[in-house]
C-alpha cells in the first residue's frame, strides 16, 4: 500500500466556525487549543459529526482537569457523582482547555502514529490486517471500493445515481479530510448484511452487523462555545461505573482487537463511546496522502453486542416495557422531541439522554440541544440525514422549571393529538367526497391503502404551522394558555388549503369538508 501521511493532530480536517464569524478547518490540536474561541462545528455530514462528538468527548475527558490536576476521567472522582460534578464545574470555570494538557495527551499519552490516518502499523480507527484478510479466492486483495466508504455514493454495477455521477468502474478519489468524516460515519452508522468477505480462520465470512448508532438520532447539550459543549458532552458517570478495569479507546490500546474474542467491557467513558463498533475499515491513500483512492470495509466482530445505554439517545418504552433508542425520522422536526428532553425519566414514557442529566445550573439559560439524525433502515437503505438545534430550552428541564416543562409537554401532546385527528379527518373527507354512498353512513370505514391526496397535503402544511405555534407558546408568560385552540386553528387552515378553493365549490366536497371540520373541532369540545 502507498505510505501517505495525514496527521489528524495538525492537518485541517474538522470544519468549524470561529467566534469572529469566519469558517475554517482545523486539526485536533488547534481545535482543543481554541475550543473556547469556536462557536460551532460545521461538519456537513451529520452522522460523521455525531460520531466525531463521541470521539472528542472521550479526548475531552482525558484532557480536561481542575486546578488540582484531577481529570474528568479520574477513577476516584467517578466513584462519587458529587465529587465528579465539582471537578466538571472547576473545568468549566477555567473557560478553556490547558494547552499543555492538550499537547501532553496528543504527543505523549497516545503512542506515536496513532493519530495518523495512514499509519502503516496503527492507522487511526482502522485495522491494517484487512489487506491480508480481505482477499479473493486466489489470494489477491479484495477492497470494497471508495464509493462504499462514502455515504450517498452509489455502489455496485446497478447502484442508483442520486447525489453525483460516481461509478465503481471509474472511482473518484476522496480528499483525505472527507475520508476521515466518512470513516467515522461508517463505524457508527454502517449497514448490516453483506459486506466484503474477511478470512481469519478457514472460513471466509462476508456478512456483518449494523453500526451501534444505525437509524438513530443523537441529542447533545449545546453551549455558547465548543469548549462548553465538549465538557458537557462527557457523560456523567453512573452508579454502575466500574473503575477497576482499564478503559482504553481504539487509538490508545496496545493491541488491535481480536475479532474472534468476546468484546471488552464497555467501561466509562472511553469504551462506552468508542468501543461498540461492528465494522472494520482500512483506507488506501494516494502516494502523497492527500486523497483516499480505495477502502476495505468489512465486519469487525460477530460476538453478541454488549449491553450499554448510549448517553446521547432518547429511550422509548415499548408495549411490554422494553427500552429502545428513538429512531431518526427525516419528516419529524426536533421540536416534537422537546418533552422527552425536558421531563424527568419518572414522569414520562421516555428516558431522556443521560448526557442531559445533572447540567450546571448557572449555564442552563444558555444551553440548547443539538440533534444529529440519520434516517435509515436496519440493513442497507439510507434515506436522509439531518442536523437541528433548538433555542436554549434546557433552562426549562423539569428539575429546574417544572411548570414550563409540563406546559411544553402539553403543547406537544396537543399538537400530536390534533395532527392525528387531522390525518383521519382529511382521509374521511376524501372518502365522503368521492363515495356518495358513504355520505349517508354514520360510521364510514376507511381503507388505509387508499388515503387520498388530502391527508398528506394537509399534514405537510400543518406541521410547520404547529411548530410556529409551539414556539410561540414556549414563553413563561403563556404557561396558562391552552395549546389546543391554536393547534386546531392551524389544522383547519391546513385542511382547507389541502382541499383547495376550487374543490370546495362542489356540494359533495363542501359537505365532506364540513364533516371533517366538525371532527377536528370535536377535540376542543372534549377538552372543555
């Protein structure tokens, strides 16, 4: 393989926006040195940003320390939550990372070469053994192709051309910085099913499991600068944290993981955030190390997944009480998750992300929520990804402002109830307008396979209007305002717009519209 060099400590690969408004790229060293001067990450691939934040959170735990030199990953401090929170408060009060601590971690704590994207022995977050293990029946190298690395590029001979004219027959090299993004995204959100075969024993296996974050959405406390956001990204140790075992990240470990052995315990914080990968990746660089020309992507283990709660996801309860991560939905706006971010676990059917617990009181009024989601299925299909940020809502978490938290939960519940009723009413209206026999039937049976065009059109108009009403109601002065009337008004207007003025001139449509209006308004009577 070519031996290019791309040192992630120094090379500009992380897009950021500085406090003076300028956008640029920086390496890990500059990022930590100037995190207090950085307003935001600007990584254009949300699944890569989500994974990168987990990597940076672990590095933050290794680097950040209080005035006595106690780090955020200190084992003794982690045994007592109050002590650990005091350490975090001291770190936040300093307002920046200690440059010497940053350099010590990057240059001394982590062995040489581990931050090189193309190091021949231990490339960052990669497995160099794949060159020898991913071979065809004749023993020739069998890479996966650079298109397989990049989310959004078509692969194979029949891949659909959606975001650019890329084909496996004429692969286009990827800049090394962007390859680092997609490397991280593949490790966290990679597909399940068929992959490049890997031979370790006599068997040549070509299937793998989905990445640990596949089809999920992550929620992060977002502060006034990146320094604050990174410190708050370090998850609070829970009572079950085992401080007797060695916690190592992939770039810190002395040896590469054994693909056939049981996975190492998910120790807080390093292995918890970077130890659940189900894929192994190896990038093939160009001669000068500026681009990636090929890649190997295969399975890393077939052992059972270790059980651990990711600290940045909402957990919803199923009908039988089981917990599962809330799935990303590209058609669902972030405001519809606000109640699950504000309410305590004991008062809601969802568990808020663990990373949003025990936030510092003095910062609450300045803390927003940043969400990164990837709408996928559990196997190979990728639909869309998204990034969204709320206003500073964490000041209204239930433990800080129970009245506002419950008010916003009522507003969201009202919006969902009205949305559900609107969908049913629009389908009913279409049925009544098209089927004259149904008009005289008290109880009309609807066919879910034939919803008609009005339901989707009405919901397409309703949800943005409901969001505007939600944020208008998100005001302490409006805590006593009933949320149903403005949501119902938004639904009625959405329904009328979906039906259209020309259609309403038809007597059948007019009758169907009146019945649908009555069905939506019935929510107000029920509430009264």
